[in-house]
């Protein structure tokens, strides 16, 4: 990553931090497209996705990196538990374990990349801590607008035919901090600005903190701090940087 890109990412981070009360929620980190610190990989991106939002899982894309020779298998996997319940199709009621906290953060980060403000708000209400839930829900429209900008779409009006924005979590790191769990989610985000447009794939690291609240894990605010550069799964650096590949339920 060039110095200019790093500075641009830092400016986006500062704007988001100011907008969101000087703190970063993992859900909102994705919503307003902060912490965008990765290389576009258009050479290996999949065919344009069908016209849809990101509530459902996108089709996995090829993991072989374009700038290396052999595929390097992940050295470590983590089996993330399923939620025991759901709210509007979003999984909730994760077990009270570090892996349960990570599973919530992954679900939250995945849902945040949506072009639909109603879907963004639903994710906030499902995963945000009660203390900040209403405030964050009020920013759902801004989140969807930021996602539109990321995908190269007009901020207002109908979404162009063939436009899509999909987020696929590919790796995680976490650290217990007392009763909380600090989580980093590594995502591959693919966007298409419309029918016939070339897809763009970017790696993003989304930070967050999970706390146990009312019988489930919820996303709390965490202090902004420098984030690690993302690493594509299938590369040696993915392992060297300590990322764990994700297995959710019976799905890799």
C-alpha cells in the first residue's frame, strides 16, 4: 500500500470517528467504510454478482492470490458456532464463549455491507449494545449512503441494474479483555457498479469489541487504533500475520 493510500484511509477513519462519537463500532466500521486498507484485486474477482444486497452470503470467490505462485493453505481454522435464534433472519443468541463473540462480530460485519438502509438498521438493532443502539440506528441511512459511494453508485435514487455489494468474511483474530472480547474481522468486499461494469474486490479489516449483554453477545464501542494491513487468504502472509480462517457451523 502506498503512503497516499494509507493517508487517505486515515482521513476516512478520522471522519468516521468524529461522526460516530469518536469511537468505532465493528458494525459501523463497515457501514461507513472506514479502515479501508487493502489492495484491489480485480484480476481474480468473480463474475458480477446478481442484483442483490448482502443479507445472504455471497458466492465465495477464488482464493488463489494473483501476485503469488502456489496457494498456501491456512495454518489455523476456527469453528464459529451458529446462533441459537434469529431476528429477521439474522443469527443471534451465540454461546458465551470467545468463539461465540467472534461469531457475532462476523455476522455483524457481514450484514453491515448493504446498499439497503433498512437492512443496515436491522443489523444495528440485532447486534449493537443497547447503550448505543438507537443512536447508531439513526445513522443507518448514512451507512447505506457510504456503502453506495464505496460501490461507485449514486448516493440517491434507484440502484442501477446489476449493481451489487457483497462482503465475505475470510479471517479473524481476537483477544479477551476481561469479560469483553476484542475482534478483528478480515473481509473480502466485492462491488459492481452496474451491469457490464468490472467488479472490484478489496480486503478490509473491521475492528470491534463484543460484550455479554442480556444473554447474548453485542457490539460495544472500542477505542480507534492502528489496524493491521489485510492479507489475502491463500497467501503465506495470511498465516504469518496470525489470521484464522473461518468455519461457521458446517460451512467452511
